[in-house]
C-alpha cells in the first residue's frame, strides 16, 4: 500500500535513495504499436533509474498490451504513472491501481534530492482536483513540505492534461492554471511534465498571470541555459510516446520550441544534485532534438 506524504521503501509512491546523481525518462500517450515499442527500446538505452508514464498509456480495452510493451522498464518499482483519460474506464482504472499497488491516483516520492509529485487530471473529474478536493489539499501540503525540506533541491510535477499549450488538438486548461500554477510559483516547482497533446512543446519559465488573461508571464527569456535556477516552472509537453501525432495551428508566445516527433525526455541530475540536464531524444536514430539545463 502507498503511504502518501510519508516516505518508505518498496512502495510505489515512496521511493528513496541516497544517490544524488541519477537520470529519469518520461513520455505519455504511448499506445501499444511499433512507435511505442521503439520509444521503450530507446528509453532502455539510457538505463533510467526512474520511468514516468504521463497518462493515456493503453488505447485498448484493457491495460495488458501496455504492461507487456513497457515490461522491460517495469522492474524494481522504477515505473511511475499519471492517470490520463484512457485510464479512467472503470475496468482499466482497476487494472492500473492493482498493478502499481496504488490506493490513490495522486501521490509523491523522493529520489535523491528530487521531489516528484503526480497529479490526477483526467477530464471526467471522477478524481476531483478543485480547490475543495482532497487532491488539492494533498498537493498544497505536499509542495509546502518539499519546499521547506532542505534536503530537496528540485521539484518535478507531472500531470496528464496540459496547463499551457500552443494551438493544437487540446488547449491548455485554464482551470488547472488558476488552481495550481500559483502553488507552483509559491513553492518553487522547477519543471512540469504534461501530455495529452501528441507532440513536443517546451515553454520559457513561466509565472502565473493574476490578470486571468490565460497568457502566463515569461519569467526568464533565456532559452536553454539557466544558471541560477528558474524564476518559474518550465512546462514540457510529452505526448510523444507512440500514438499518432497532432499538428499545430500556431505557436504560443511563451513556447520556445515545438515539433512533431515520437520520443521521450531524459533528465540527468548531475554534479552532486546541483544541475539538471534535459534532452529530448526522438525515435529516429535516437537523436537529440531539444536540450535545456538548469544550474543551482
């Protein structure tokens, strides 16, 4: 059983390690086809200590095919998931909860000096995330605790639905922006990983716009190297795991780069936990398509 907010060994939401330098990989919207297989194969070449699936994992009636595809990475408790829309069918939801020994679909864990927080943001709101919900209370308290914990140097949030997005199939969700971006700013979240849109996008570091115009404030116009941390979270869209890609109809002014490629994000925590190096590896030749680094 997962213990939320308390860190214990050998539990899905509560991994700990003394290794300050490690790497993790992330992508969402996999499906079970050849592109998903290629993404998983390329992830394996990075030998990740943590693997994050950002939701919409299996597009079939059951989760079995995805469990099979991802099985080479589903060892030693390293695989973590966010719940997406395709996980919310009752029988499939039960499959995922049982497979990962989860009693709630939102949780957090520490690895090295990184604090990871998983949100449950499926569109049907069977799992509420409004301001009076148990999830909101958990996230508020969890981020506060991580921010005050002197052994934590990085806070990574991951969620299925997009907070911010260029013009494509799914818009950024203003409700999530209003509820949670102020918390991310207050408690120093570094990176937010999101999926739902089947493409890659990376924003500038962003602050919440209190004028509620749904256009965030660009906190730092640097595009790749952040020497003293960031002044707001960077939002990365990673609906690139394998399903058919979504075209863009424009580029938001707060998005640095966007493109249509299958692949995954690899993040290395380096230099005794003081530097974060992020690289997006596209499946074609496993080549590096985007990069950014944060130094603290």
